[in-house]
């Protein structure tokens, strides 16, 4: 009896959490299909906002830029981060500890501060605002995430596997490709997803570093809201959410697959 | 298959000298055990021969080639690691075939050689398994097959049996010896288990503090150890105090030497032993029965001796425990003082 009650309470609590997490998102998604531009009920189904969105070239270019920057960030941060992790794992050098400790603060420093610092820095060295600055900034933000996830995976790697491969005549490159990388692949994928998410969701740093009128999707959404809320934005946001969730499902499946090895 | 020769090799890690002017030769086709306590440099010597470390000075020859500055992957060795180091993401066959693929052996020949290697270690049925699906002994066989499938010049084994339990270890010793004979490969084997070294190898080398203390056939090293350390490391020894030496027949000058015996060389008797035997008086402290064998702990001139004999060869002991302990003069151990 008591047990049933507690079980019920637990389920209710879980439901509450899910409502807390998903209600705003569901409301937004619903409103993107509501005909009224002022969020008026009763709900009346309409695909008009999606049509508007499709016709809005600004949204399209911003979205394309966002995806492009996120993809480039993923590739660069994953490549740099993975090689950095392997170097940190394999070699002992002066200042290694300091370097490892210095990797973590950027995760904790508020993006607002990092963004300001980057803006000042890029102006000082002459890069200025624009897509290159945004890309460099995103890579810098994403790098620690990649290093942390790949290093976590590497910490369970048995270095004698590399020695064994070398004893059989494999060159460093073959060892890396055939032995080390397959082992850390799940970590690299997870790090890459982090990097994509950090870049694609990035508002603060993008806002500071991008040129006006030449922005990423989150910045465009923000500026549109300031001008006046249109349900078009709901439509964009809904699509982003669906895509993000799809990516996360894939990631979950992949990492389980990787964990089996 | 080749002779391996290490000459005057010194190896340092920072301030510590891991190998101190080591010279030793490993004959073609021989089974050689490197034995020593931890930190003696035996693993360092093996890894230096493998090419994981480059010596500070000295030369290493494998066959007719000087390799001291050649990296591991170019030395043409086979190595087996303590934890086997099988690739977890590859099947048994792919693990064994790794070195063949690296050498770009044609696919048909690769397949043939993998199956020959699998037959040699009697694992033919498990080619498609993953290492995680194998038992400890099976993993060991895969590691061995992987190490020899490329026909390397020398096989290096780094404590390969230490992860197995006792019974499996004895089986694998026999197996390892059989395969080594069949393949005829020069084998160098690191172990801290002296029984394993004596059982398996044609020659053993004892290391201590980065130096080779003694090298030779197992029986010779056991019977004629050069110093107290080697005598104690390969087995047990009782040492004669100076006051006991007078009436004994000794094979060498007393000056500069110490004398002792192996526990199993001793006989115990209540009566005076035959002339011609070395004999000392002793007081039995304890007689430990262990089935076929028995151990006696005897106080001889103030130091505790150990005697091991078949239980039936030890006579009824007198009430006061006073006995004669005797041995043949040629069984006396002579070491550097």
C-alpha cells in the first residue's frame, strides 16, 4: 500500500519534470502551427508560418551559415582536440600539468566575458568582426569539450596495444589509424557532437563577433524577437528542435554501439 | 631466427641506471630466461632488445645487423606482453593477421599463415571470436600465435605466464616449450619465477641492479652460483659460519669465499656419518611433515639451516634433538665472499 503510494508519487514527480522540460517547447511548436499571429486561442491549424519561413531568405542564409560554421567548428575542434588529447596522453613534457589545468577554466568562464575578450582581441590583432572571427571563437570554445571527452576515453586505453602493434612492424601512422583511433572513436564522436552543439547553439560569442546583417541563426532569431515577435521564429525553432533531437538520438545509439567494444 | 648479441649496453632513465654495461649473447634457436627481482633491469633489457628503448651506449645485434638505433617496428621481432595486448576491436584471426597485413602479405598467403598459426596453438575453431570472448589461456595462445606468425628473428616474452593460475601455467609452460622447439625460434623470456626459468630454458641469465650476475645452463647456475644472491634467488641455501670450516673438506681456498649447501643435499643422522663426508653437529628445532617430503629446521653453530628430504629418509630423531648433518664435499656451494 505504502509502496504503491510512493511509486505513484515517483511517477508523478517524473511527469512533472517532463512537463517542466517540454511544456514550453511543445507550446512553441503548437504556436508555430497556429494561424493567429498574436498567439490567440482557439487553436486554428495553419502551415502559413512555415511558408513564410521558407520564403524568408534572411533566415535561410543565417541557417546555412550556422550549419556551415558548426560543421567547420566540429571538424577543426575535433581534429585539434583529438591530437591534443593523444599528445597529452602519450608524452610527458614540461608544463603538461599546467596545460591540462588551464584547459578547464574556459568551460566555466561566462561566455559573455569570453565573447568580450575575444572581440577586443580580434580587433587588436586586426581580424575584426566577421565569419572568420566567429569560426575561430567557436573552435576555441569547443576545444576544451573535445579534449575532455576524448581524454576520458583515452584514459581507459592500454598503451601496450600500441607497443604490440609496433612490435609487429606497424608504423606510427598505422598504429594510430588501426589501433588508437578505433578505440577512442566513441569519444571523438561525442566530442564532435559537443563541438557542433556549442557552435550551433552559440549566441553570445556569435553576437559579439559577427558583422551586423551577416549573422548566425541564433543571433538572427534574437534580433527578430527584438524587432517584434513573429510566429515564423517559432517555426524555425521547432525545426531546430526536431533536428537537434534527431542528432541526440543518433548520438545515443552510436555511443552505445561504441561502448560495446 | 638469429643470434642476438648485446654488448656493453648502458641504459639510463633520468638519474637511474637501469642497465649497467650489460653484455650477453643469446644463441640461435635457444630458449633463454632472464631472471631477477623487480627493478633488476630484466624487463628493461628485453625492451631494449625489442627497441622500445635506445641504449645510451653499447651495441645490439640481431642476426648480422646492428639494431641499437633501429626503432621497434623495423627490428623484425615478435613480442608477447604480460597482459597479452590483444586488439579488442579485432577478431582472433585479425589479431594474428595484423603483422602480415602491415607487411602487405598477399591475402591468400595471409589466410594460409593465419590458419597455420591457429593450428600451431590449437585454436583453429576460435578464429572469428573476439578477445573478450576467450579465456585467459586462449588469449595467451592467440598472443603467441600473433607474435610468431610473421617469422620474426627473435621472440621476446615479457612475463607471459604470470597472469595465469598455477595449473594453467604449468600446461602453458609445456605448450610454450613445444611450440618454441617446433618453430625453432630464438626466444628470450623475462620472468621473476625461478622455477619457470629453470623448467623452460636452455640458459638463464640472472640480473641484479642492472647487471648480469651470472649466465649459463640452469643446472650449472643452480649448482655453481657465483654469489650468495644468485644462490638465494634460484633456491634456498644454508651458509657455513667461519668457525665450522676447520674439519671440512672444501673445494676452494677459504679466503675470499663463502661456503654453503642446498637444503636437499643434506642428510641427517643420529650416528657419526662416514668418513669422507662433510659433517657438522646440529640441534633439530622443528620437523615439518609434508607427505612425501619433509623439512627440518636445524640450529647449526648458531644459524638456522633448512634440510629437505624424503620423509622416509629422515631417521627417528634422538630425544635431545642432537644430530649430525652431513653432505658430500662436491655438493658444497662456493661463492664469492
